[in-house]
């Protein structure tokens, strides 16, 4: 089992960051690597068990199931059902925590998955930096212009 | 009534290992938290035993006994409860959690507690916990970690993560023959991972001293065998640390002075005992320009000169790096400072740095002037050497102290006891490194330098920057005696 953990500090309240990322169908709005997204079967995006169907900007198709969503803990967990990445048993959690000092937000994005041993380093890097950190950087840029 | 809950969190600009090394010690708060005056673990237990009880005496006189309920080095969590207190916090349970901020190698610190409070006191007690304990604790620990004062430096109980690192390529100045500045050439070296007792430093600023010129000229071939790299000091950032080093962590900003030459490089392994941390309010270039000269001024005035109000100090090359520091610092101690310089322009600089009287000239004629100004000097700080031998003797007052710091005109000849006895003179020939033989001594002197900077007793030197590859130009500049500031090389 591979574990990836990326964390950052965003200069906005956890409430504000949460309202930008809470919608399970909103990836194309805030994550620069995602081209489009829809929720399968016309389900609401905050219904646990719903599936988002989206494309990366490079064309890859990914389907992910919402496993948990908490407006109380600012937490969202999901699993990958289908992807071109070559990962199995992939479960990820995105979590926000308020930083009371300065009214900022501590953001954590972690994942666990299995993959071919030869690709562990490449995938850890790609997911931790290429997906998670890129997402955080986009949030930091977005909120930097709004404070 | 009802359960009260207080949550406070902050970001600490230090790696999680460093913050956890302090917070995991259930008995550390009296070292860093101003609220806690005394702390002791009861029954001779160690502070990492779950179930141990710490007994706090607070600064306001209150007493609190707290029991450690859980401790996790895996998740960086410590949970504890108040078992007895003179403040009315009931059923108080608190949890400290640290998490790494991977984006920037910082630490998220979360502190939460729940408790019950007497009716009417809920708000006061919540405020006391939130501001007086948690937020004050954030500020106190940040301060403690940033200043890292030697007597209070935490000894991490967990081994810091070390970069198991490979060898790293770095630029280096090499001297293949003694002689002119142009003998110094840029080459590439391979720097291995740090050995036991060492830290590997990515250098950002290298201090240039006149001593480096002596080494380059081959005046001390035992000190710098060929091929060799000159340079006694530098500042930078710790890349990784040797297996047994616990006092520094990767990312720490440090400055060092090392009796083994070799600082004209991009990356270097140095003994941890030669290093001291740079406070947040001091820049790398200033630290690199100041450490060796500042330590020199410190031991000259404090240990050797015993300078106090009214002491008559004669300092040669008063506009030079050491001269400026000695003049300013001695003047702040109430000394009468007389300086010699070679040009009127330098006289202006020397006066600007605290010299009360300045004697201008290139021909080592100053003893008459000293005798006229103050009937001789109690302390002569002599960087001139043999050409000024008779003049220095004549400039000294009875029972004066002749400190031979440098020998710009050549090695001093024949300083015999029978000569010194004529005026009951004392003669010293000090080497800076003997005055910082332990890290504690270095930390103590460095702290005095930073403090003198803050209080304005000395000034941050004007730094002239040169690229590392231009070390030869820096030496030419230094030897031209045109520069009035401090010369610093930048490796990158």
C-alpha cells in the first residue's frame, strides 16, 4: 500500500476554501488539470455514493465515487473506480482545518493505493505533486487575489 | 454551564521534527512557555511515560498537576488532563497535534481542549486558556525555536530526519600556488554526506578576511597546504546533519567560523561545534561578514582589554572591518577611542564609527599624537606589525596592554621581556579560534554580537558582494585598502 500526503497553508478561511471545493462536481472550476466533470445518473453531488465522471486536460477519463463528505470536519473522501493511472484500491481524502492564527486554512490531501512496484515513485510524485500540490497552488493563487 | 471547548492553531516556520522534539517532552514548558515558571515530573518518571504527572508552578503563582494520557511519535499527538489545579478548570482534557506542511517544510500546530467551568466564569476561563496559554504558547515556542539560545536549546529526544544524502557537486576556489590573487581559481568539488559531528551547509555568503590574504600569500603554509581553499567563515542553510548531530536540523540558518580554512566553496561539511544559529533579524551576508570580526572585537575588548569607562584604546586601521567594530563597541562601553587610518576619507569613516580622535598618515607616526591626546594608550590593538614596533611601544601608557592582532607590515621581531618591563607592559598574541573553542563559547559571543547589533552599539557592516568565482577580485579589493566595508562572496 502506497501512501501519499501533501499539505499546504491557504490564505483564506477554511469556510471560504470549503465553499470552493465542497462540490464533488466542481473540480474543473478550481483544479487546473481537470477539463470537465459531470455526476452520473443525475444525482446530486453531495449524495454519498455518487460518481463523478471527468476528463483530465490531457484527455484521460477518471471516474470517482464519493465515500464521505463532512461539512462539520471539512472532509471529503473518494475512491477511484476507473482511471488510466494504473492504480488499485485508491482512496483519497481532502481535509481542511482552520488555522486560528491569521484566519488561514491548513489543507491536507492524502491518498492510499496499490500499484506496480516499478511505478511507486513515479505515481507518488505524480499524485502528490502533479495533482494535489497543483490543486493547492491553484487555490492559493485564487485566494491571494481576494484578500 | 456546559462543556467548554477551546481550539487554537498556528503555523510554525520550522520542520515538524524540530517542533515535536520540544512538544513531545511533557516536562519542557518551563524552558519555553512564559506562563510556566517551574515544571517537574513526579515520582522520578521520564517525561515520555504515559501516565506520568507533571507539576507546574505558573508564573502567577498557581499550581497545576497534569497527567499524560497519550503520546504518539507516529501521529505527533500528546493528550493530557488536569488532575489537580488551583484554577477552576474541571474535567479538562487537552490535545496537541502537529502535522507537517509539506508545501514549505513547516508545521501545523493544533491545540484543543474541553473542560467545565463554574457558572459565570466560562468566558474568562476560555479566554485564559485560548490567549494566555495557547496563543501565548505559540508565540513563546516560535521565539524559542527561532533564537535557539544555547542554554535552552532543546535536545531532541527523537532522532531528526537526516537526508541520507549522496555526495553533491559544488563550486570551490582552489589555490594551486601561493602568491597573487589570480592564483585562486574556480573548480568543482564533490562534497560527501556529513560525517559524525558534522553538518553539511549550502553556503549563501562567505566572509572574506585579511587573514585569507596571509594564507594565500603562503605566510602560513602549515595552515593552508597546497592545493588548498582559503576562508574561515560562511553562512548558509543546513542541508543535512551527521548521524549523531541533534542540535541542528535541515533548513536551519547557521553561520560558522572554523579554524580549518576552506570556506570559499558552495557546499561544505563543518563540525557542528563551529556553528551557531542566525537569528531571524540578521541576514546571511551580515552574519558572514560579522562573525569572525565580531568575535574578535568581543574578546579584544572584553577578555583582553577589560575595556570600561575611561579606558584609552588605540586601534590601528580603524576604518577596517575589525577597526569599525572595535571603535563602535569600545565607544559604547565608555572608552576613549583613538584610531589610525591612512587617508582622510577613512578618517571620516572611523569617526563615523565612534573614534573620538583619528590620526591620519601612512608612515606609522602616531605615538606623539597619542601622548598629546591622552598621555598614552591603555590598550593598543596592533594590526600593523614590525614597521610600527617602536611607535606602538612609545604609544603605550604605563601598565598598558599590547595586543598583536595582525602583521600587515611583516612579523614582529624581538618582543623581549626586558623591553616590556620598561613600562610594565603586557603583550598578547591571540588567535580568535581559541576564544570559541566550544560551541557554548561561540554561542555566547555570537549572542553578544547580535545583541550589540540590535541595541545599535555596533552596526551591520556595509557589505560589498562578489561572486565566488571572483574571489581574486575580492582579494585585490581588500589589498588595495580602498574598501571600507566588509567583503562577502556569494557562491550562487
